[in-house]
């Protein structure tokens, strides 16, 4: 008997073989030329446009949309990449509904913003499919910069530095570059190995050497980097995962959501990926939704997101919450994990209702259990492996200005640095701005 | 309900919406479909003299310009008059008229500038039972090169001469269709009146090149690597047509000649505007060619509802109602002062008013940190540009100042009395008189 959604435990192949490709297809089918034209026609070309202000990388959105509308999507892409070299990925993963599209005046006017994210994808795809890199390097400066971490912040920083003529070496602990773009985003948001293709395209600028399998504490030390390079940019992300701190957390079937997503992203055959029949995801952010939705798409019969506060407090946007609901994920609000029960393996999770009190969030004492053979923890990541000697603030590397750390010659950006909001687009902005700061410092 | 029935130069139709002489009226098949859809009348596509018919190009005949969402705003064509044999057209006209006696059926004509040619064709048309003829003095392409169409319409003496021949050789009402490709539309209209025309219709198409193919370096529409100028029509030409209709309606020489209004009529509202500026009915082409014949149903229901709301019982009550308010610039009241006003509840904060005013006008709109846009009354000259660029209709309005108030821009008290340029102290002619 082949497995089905009803097969107990954590098993692979719950769905017919042909379902996986369909389930994990592009979340938003790309716009064709006609759709892009219709969508672009709706842009009002606002003065000092609110969408630009809302974009962490300040892409000149009205200009690029006008360039699409007038038949020059390649020029539009250049407008985007000037501000955000990972504009292709951001077009796919940005929560546009809380950024540019929320600010769009047509959202105010009609509740229907211009499809900025989709248009950005249209433009960037048009340029990238030509496999021609639109930037050239300035004359070589002879300066060398180390970038630790090949995620969005590291890549954006490396590209901008290379463009200014510096020699960049990018290190990453994993064996593929891309960081969360490659390992941490729902598969249906970056289909067809987009993360990988984007990095190859970005590296075409030249002057960037990539060394994978190397991390601080694993072949690298900050002291050595500072000695060998003229500047160091740390973009090491958040490698640690918060614990549930509930009894039974050690049982089989309790996993980190980020590990599950990474494994799924790298899986060559999704039908071989085991998934529980009853999956519970603890958390309320994008990672929780990505894990929950993908669990459903892999064939889990029941998937529940358990979040300790109300929906309005969830880190996941309304769009993401609706996406989860539309894929059959149940969202339980105001509950916290109390214990995971089972004999060696998780069988049930015990949840307790919570309430907001003046003293903070408190359990009400009322508990209930739901079946859970697989529990994903998505309650936030933590900085891990930050080198000694760096000032830490609020659990992150303390930075001032454009990523300047407490150590001279060392900058930091992306999720590992203080400030920011754990978005790809913010990481890109921080990497880019740190590169400019480093460039200025090296020129002095 | 308002009575939409129309009598134009004695020709009755159930509504004032006619299809203009053009491709939609070239064949019995099309015209029957038009009448079934509800059109009040048609002007049959222009007939030429007996003999081998003209030939058309076998490549594209139309070029276009578009607005947002590829909405067709302007169309041009290089099609000639009917390319079907005269006898076929006449037979079909007779058949259609017999089956639709309540609809207007006017036949457009274009034959060489010789009296014999007109003498020959008029009886043939009369024999079909058609209600009248329209003289095509308008087409700006192809036929003009052969001394017809706009080549006639650009010479008032020819218009007068040919119109006289037609009136002398036929009992049918005669409508003279005017070309806009002239400097002063009143001159050909006056000529038509002198020649005895029962009415004028306008505008015919405007000479144009709609676009250039930048790969081939050739105007569109492109025929084997070449292009030609063609007649422009559609919503884009409406303002030009409205002005020309009004010029004839307010010209004492032509004030009494009935006008059939043509040029970009797309909705009932466009029709009402033409009628208010003096048109007795309207003719439509591009809107039908864009959307099909069914649009007449919206035109009928819209005009009817509006007339009911306004208390107009018949179309005749509307004809020319706005004409007395069409003035020359020198008659406008310079003592009138208005200021733009932005309704903050309707504002979507796009800032287009600001960009337009700040960059290209009078720096009379302020923008705050939180994107609140307000009018600076001390700078605003009430130019209306902000109104026109605002995407939200009605969000920005022009509010007149009351007499006695002080205009913060000039520091002067707004006068109650009317005062125009002709009496203005800055007018050199006024000094000369003193």
C-alpha cells in the first residue's frame, strides 16, 4: 500500500507522484508581456512616490514601471538593480503587501495597488534571461575585502564593492551561496533554482571570489581576516534557533522549521521527503507560514500554526496568513506550547491558552491537546558564533551608521546586525550601504 | 421619458444617432445589423461615379494611438470611397430602405467636379428611395489627389458650385460634409450655405500620421515599406470637432444652417455635448468600429436619462443650448477669481498636482511631510492644471471667490462687476482710445 495523507507518523510519498510539481509551482505565475502592460498602465507616476519611500532599497518604482510601459523592460531592470542587485529575488519574496504595494496610492484609491512586485519580476526576468550582466567594474583599486556570509547582505555588499574596483572574497559556511534565498525561503517563491541562477548572474561582474564551507570558527577567525584584508563585512545571519522550553522538546519529530525548509529546498525529489500526518508549527512569522504551507503541500493531512498572541501580532503578513489558510493550514491564536507528549516520538502537543495582561503575556491555565507527530519550531533565530571582541546589542552585532561595528575595519549587516527587520530587501540595503561606507573608508 | 426622435432637414429617425459614412456603412449586411442594433440612421459609405470602382490598398488601412490599457483614442485610415460597383450599392440601399422605412438613410457621394457627373448620379440615388445625400468634401487622402474630397472642401468656391449643382438637379435634402483640414471652418460652411445646402456635417477626418515604425523607419500603417498620411478620427479629435461645430453655430452667417455633428462621439455624453453646441444630430464611426454597433444602446439610454433628469422633452430643446456661452477670449470676465481646492478626504496622495504645479506652473501647491497637499491661495492662478492631472475625479475643484473678498495673490478686492480685456487698463487699445 503506498502512503497517503492518512498514513500515521512521519512518512514520505503521501501524495501521487505528479502532485508535487503542481503543489510547488510558482506561487505567482510570472506576468506575460500583455499582463505587464496592463499592470504598468495603472501606475500614476506619483511625485516623490510613497512606494519608493516604503521600499527599504528605495527602488525608483514609478520610473521602472514607466520604462516597462514604454517597452524597455531592460532599462526598467537596470533602474531596479541600481538600487537592489537582488531585485529579482526581492520581486519574489518581498512582502510587498506591507511595503511598496501597501503604500501605493491605488491601494488608497481602490484597494488594488499596482502589482509592483510582479512588475519588478517581469523587468528583472527580462534582463536576466539575456544572461548579460549590466554592470562593469571600476578600475581595480588593489584593496581587498572579506565578506563573511553569502546571503542577501553579503552578496549585495560584495557586488557593490566589486563594482567599485575592490577585490572581494566571500565566505560561506554552506556549500552553496545564497544564504536564506537558497536555504530559507518557501520553494514556491523561488522556483527553477532561481536563487542559484541569481548568484551566478551577480558574480558575472567579476572580482568576487567565493569560498564555501568556511565560517568563523570553522576555518576562519576575525583576527586573521582583519589581518589579511583591508576591510571585513560580516553577514553571518542568525544560525541559532530559539528553544521551546517545554517538556518533550527532545522527542523525535520535534525539529527546527528552518532545517525543514532548508532540507526541502535542497531535496531533489520531494516525494522522498518525509512529513508528518499531523504537523504543528509553533510561531507566527514568515518562517512559520513557509513551513506550515510546505508541510501541507507535501501531503500532511492536518497542519496547524500555533501562535502565542493574536493574529494582528503575527510577523507573517495578512497575505501570508491568507495564503496559509487557502492551503488548508489552521491558525490557532493565543496559545503556547506546554508539553509534547509521546513515547520517544511526538504524538500530541499540549497547548495552553494565553492572554495579554498588563504584566505581559500569560497562560490562562486552560490547556488542550492536539495530535502532533511532527512539530516545527519557528519561534525566531539567534545570533550564533559571533566573534569575540564585537559589541553585541539586543542579541545582535551592534552597528552604527551604515553597518560600522565596534571594531575598526569591520562592518556588519543583514539579520546578524542590530536594527533591520529580518527581510531580504533590508539585508540587501544594508549590504549595499555598508559597501559604500567601506568604499569611502578605503578611499580615505 | 424624453423623446429622442429626430427630424433633421426633414429626415426622420427614431433617435439622433446616425452612423457616419465610413466602413461600417459600406454594405447592406452591415447596415441591416446597425439598424437591428438600434441606430437611428446611416450615411451610406461614399459612392463614386459609374464605372470601374476605385481600388483600395491590400495592406493595412488603419493606424491608431492608444491610451492606458490600450484603449483606442485615435484611429486613422487610408481607405478610399466604396470599392464596390455602383449598381450593387444602389440595389442594396433600395433594399435596406424598403425594409427600414423609419430609419434615416442618406447616401454619401463623391464624383468629379463636373456638373455632368453629379447630374448622372443624383437620379440613380433618388430612385433608391434614400432620404438625402451627403457630399463628401472631406476625405484627405487618395481621392483628394484626384481633385475630389478635401480638394473640393478646401476651396469654398468649389463647395458652393457643387452644392448648387446638387440642389438644382435633385429634390433630395443635401448635407455638405466639411473637411477640418482648413484654417477657418466658417468659410466652407458659408460657401455651402450660399450654394443652398440644407445642412453641413462635420468634421471629416484630420490629415495625420499616427506613428512611425522605428525598426523600418516608415510611417504606420505600412504598406510594403511605405506609408501615407491618412484621416484621423476617434475620441482624440472630439475637441477639434466641438470647436468647429460651435464656430459655425455662433457665426451669424451660418447660425441657422442645421449641423450634423461628427468627430469622436463615443458616449451619450459626447453626443449631448455636440448637440448643445448646435448639432441637430450626431454621426458616429470610430466608437462603432471599436466596440461594435451595440454601443448605440448606451447612447440612447444615457441621453434619454440625462434629458429626463434635466427636464428636456425633446432633442430639439437641447440643440444649441450652450452656443450663447461660447465666446472669444476677449469677452471673458477678467474680474472673476477662483482658487483650487483639494478635498483631503478624496485625495489619494499621489502628488501629481504638486509635481505639475511645482515644475510647470505657479508653485501654488504645498506638500507636507505626511504628503498632505494644500493649495497656496496666494500663488494659485486657478489654471486648472491640478484638476486635470488629478487621477480622482472631483477631488480638486475650482472655487470662485466672492466679490468683496481679497485675492491673496494680488491683494486686490474681487470685483462684482464684469470686466473683460476690451476695457482692461493693460490693453493698448484702451489707451489708444483715451
